[in-house]
C-alpha cells in the first residue's frame, strides 16, 4: 500500500508540474479594452493600431520570455457599463496577464476599482488629467506637469495673462481646469472665465458670446469627443479669432486634418507625439505603422503611447523573468524600465508609475499646417512624487489633485 501511495503522489506531482509547464509555455495574455466604435473611436482607433503593431513586432522577434503575446481585445463602444463588463471578463474568464485600455478618464475610473479589487495589473496608455497614484496602474500618457506647466506659461508670455477655460464636465475637464487655474495664478495671470460643458453639448453660441465679452488673451480648450469638437468650426464662423491652448486636441483626434481651415487657427497644443514630428525615430515609426495600416488617417500621440506601453511591459516582464503581476510590479518599483519609441526614450518613474516624455509644442497655422516652435525634452512626471505618492514604498489606489493631496 505504501508503494502505491507513493506512486499516486508521484503521478499527482507530475501532473501539477506538467500543467505549470504548459501555463509557462503558453501565450502571454494581453487584454485590450478600447473604443473601436462610439464617441471616442476617432482618437482610439490609432491607439488600437499602435498596440497591434508593437505586439506583431515583438511576436516576430520571439515574444516575451520566449512566449508569444495573445491579444484579447474587446470593443468597449465608449460605454462605461460595457467597460466594466469586459474588464471582469478579461480578469475572471480570460485570465489576462495584463490589461491595457480606456480613453476617457470616466472609463478609466469605471474600471479602476475592478482592477484594484482583483489586484490586476492595468496600463492606462492615454494623456489625462493626472493624479492617479495606484499600485495596480501604470500610465504611459502625458500628464499636466508635462503639458500645462510647459504650455500655459509659454502662452502667457506670448499673448498675455488673461485666460478663459472651457472644459468637458467630468473629472478630466474639472481636474485639468484646476491645473490651469493653479499655473495661471503661479505665473501672475488672471482667470477671466471658466465653463464646464456636458459631453452631449454640440452648440456653443452662448459660450462664444461669453468669451467675446470676457476678452481673454487666450482660451484653454479642454473639450473631448465628437459633440464638443463642433466648438472649433463654430468659433471660426463667429470670427472669435482668439489663440487657443489645449492638451487634448490635434494630438488625439487630429482636428486640424478633419476640419476645414481656419477652424483651429492659432491653436497651440503640447503633445508627447504627433505625426508631424520629423526625426529618425519618428520617421521610422511612421514607415512601419503605415506599412501595417496603410489606410490609417493619422498617427496620434495615443498610438505612440500604446506602442511604447507594449515594449515597456515587455522590458518589465523580462527584468522580472516572469509575467506574474507581483513580479512585474516589483521590477517597475526597482526603476530603470525604459524603452525607445517614436519620440525617443521614455522611462517609468517608480514612485508614480507614470512615464517621462519629450513634449512638443504644436502650432496650428491658418491653413491647418503644423509647425513645432518649441520642444521640451525628458520632462518627468514629477508632481505625484513631490506631493507624497511613492508606490515603490507605499501601496495606494487614490487619485490626487492640487487641492486634494496625499496625507503624509
């Protein structure tokens, strides 16, 4: 009987080991939650393509740790309820090793509690309003201290210190506007107006009248989605003729290509990448992107962010020698996780789990061509670390703002 028990035990251990070996040799499951349709699809489709390009390139070169990446993607249709449903499916049914996804901050915040509850490694590869200090979240898009701390003082010096902000009425617009107020005040300027506009609004006659009455030196436009984009053609028809600053337009939904000139005349945008950037790295990226997606209308900053994210994840997993989520987080916390992408080198800051960026100032001219009068290199996502977020030492799942700081 003793020998029989030993035999059964040996067979059981062998079966477990065999199952573990199969799992280790299987694909790396990368879940993708993005809006291939819906209100944000124009900006998101290049982002999906950037992810697919990086996955194809990495798989062609042997994958991650010798394992192919399996991309499991769902069209979230710009619907936050669908985001939550698909997030749970990726975690519970698909057993994703890592999840990428969400364009709007509202979509991110709809799924972030689900990721946190499951301790799921989640990458948000999008420009946003900043402040997310979350042990389970890596952010590869630009944030206010990279975009507004460069753009707003530059505009104030060039045009004057009276500022009017119009912003989408949800957390992206509200927190971004708070950053604008903060930076305007720090630089001796004055806010002469501020409006928060629901995403469903597409008529801006009253807003345009309000801006004309306030007579700002420039307008900060923090509008998102296809409805709100109608502001630009309406303001041109009304001959508003006031310079505009933005962290989201041009670099995401390429309005300068889609709208008739001069709708975006004298708009200035700080982006971590746009198609008009000319450099050896950018030109090579565009060549490869167009070879895979010849019908792509534009290569936006989120395409670059998503592309970088896959390579950053690969680097973190290879440093960890595993795709185990805890091991990948530990590798990120150790620092030094970097990649070289379309705009040069980007690295993950271990304190905030956000990335460094080259920031380009894009100026839309009257004919909607782009010039880049200023470049800020290697701008760090410094703010969260300065105010007390340190994910390398202390776990957290909060979003902070200039008026809601971590308790030290």
